[in-house]
């Protein structure tokens, strides 16, 4: 199935997604916000493909240490050669009027530096998660953007995605009654040589990379902030990959209402990104929940009879990145505060540090 804006709006109408998507797709955008893409790796390629499907966003500049690659991509997106930057001359982007915002798609350890430099250049910032590799860096990023008067949004794409939002809507409506417990996990078998295995670049192992999805989901599903953690880390495969970062992390979180979330993440095996929410009147299961496409929501709950849901999401990659870009451009053009500002990324980084401490480790 080929994804388009009409189909996205239809899915958005299923729940809270309508609040985010429908106003954006109701009429053509009056103008397009220009994005400079910082880092031209895998996720940047998907984000740029998503931008192509919007009406209010466009790629107007590229930042890369590989000029040949940048020239090739510039030709695909109509970016003029004068709008190709490297990491040394990046600050001169301040004078490029075609750039309204930057998308930071660099290794985690570089997020803070380029967010701060972009803010000083007067550009809004959409930064990939995790926001940074330390609480202090997150705080510096927020301060820099506030000082420069620019917007900072962390790319929590699942918070703009219809299937996840449908789950939130069902919970808030009371469909499954009082939530009691949540289970969530996400992980994969990482290849040797990945930069994510170098702690100086990544800031940590699977917890900061993919475990953050389960952590963030437990927060937006409950609408609460965790009050404490119990956690364990481990290395099972002593094959040389995990000399700097953990292979596995498991943690349990208790929320103020008494809801308990049990979460797992790994770099040692295939772990489907999912969550299951148990309530007094039923349950909601989203599996997959965090992938780029193929998401599926199932639910069973009682009220006036028994309701069963089985709703596969037909949307194809890169629709989540389209929604993300479209939403941030909408915020830029209308002076709105993003739903996932820097403070959202800072909270997760603080909780990640708490999980590591509870496991007897450190961020």
C-alpha cells in the first residue's frame, strides 16, 4: 500500500492522532519550512523521504563530512551546492535564509554540540532521541534554545503515530478500566563494529538506544511520571561486543497511582518492540509498537458486552517521519510549543540515569 496524507488523516481519526494530524492535512500549507539535515546516515535518509511527502516542509541544506555523498543526496532533493556544509563551517548556516530548522541525526554524543550550535545560528532544532548522553548536556541544550528564542523538539515519533495514540485514547477513555500493569520491550542483535557499542559515542547500551521506547511509552500510556526503579544489567554473550556497554537491561517502575511497568531491552537478540497494558476491564496489546511500520493494536475489554479490536496499521515507512516533520513545521509556522520539547528528552535522560544507578551501573 502506498501511503498518502488522506490515509494518514483517516487513521488519525481513530483517536488522539486526529488532534495532531487533521488540522495539518485539512488545507495546503501556506509555506514550507526548510530543514538542514545534520548527518546523512540511515535515519536521516528515512526522515528526508518523509519530508518529501509533506506539503509544509522541505530539505534545503545538508551537513556532512562526506562531500561526495552530500552532493549525490543534494541532487535528489534539489539542494543547491552552496547549501552543503561540513562540520567545520556549519556555523555559517546562520546566514542561510532558506534554513528554518535543523534535523540532528548524528551519533548521540554529538547531539548537544550541534543543537547548541544550531540554536546560536538562530535555527529551530528537531533532535533525534536519545536527546543526549548526559543530564547536563540536555539542560545545556534547553538553555541554549531558550536563550536563542528557537524551538527544540525531540523526535519521539511514536507520540505522533496513530496506533500508539489510539492506545492512549482507549486508556484515557476508561475502556479497559483502571490500569494495573504494563509490560514493554524492544531490542535487537547488534552487529560488531556499530558505533553504538562505543560508550563515548552512544552514552550507553540498548537502554539509551531502544529501551528508551519502552520507558517513554510507560510514561505516555499512564500519563504519570515514575517514582522509583528496580533494575538489572547483564552480559550474556562474551564475544567482545560488550566491553563498554551492557548487553541487557531489565527494570521495573512504579508510578504514583500504583501502576507497575516491567520493561526489557537487549543488544543480544531479537526482541519485538511491544507494549501490553492490563486494566481492570480488559487489556490493550500493541505489537509491534515501535517499528517504522507494520504496527498492530489488539484489545479486549468489557462494558456493555465484550469489545474485541484487531487493528493492523497499513501505513508504510516513512509515514511516521512525515508526521514528525509536518508537526514540527506546523509548530514553527504558528508559534506553538512542540508536544515533545527538550524537557521531555531531559526527563527520560534523568530516568535512564536512575535505572543505571538502580542496576549498580552508571550513565
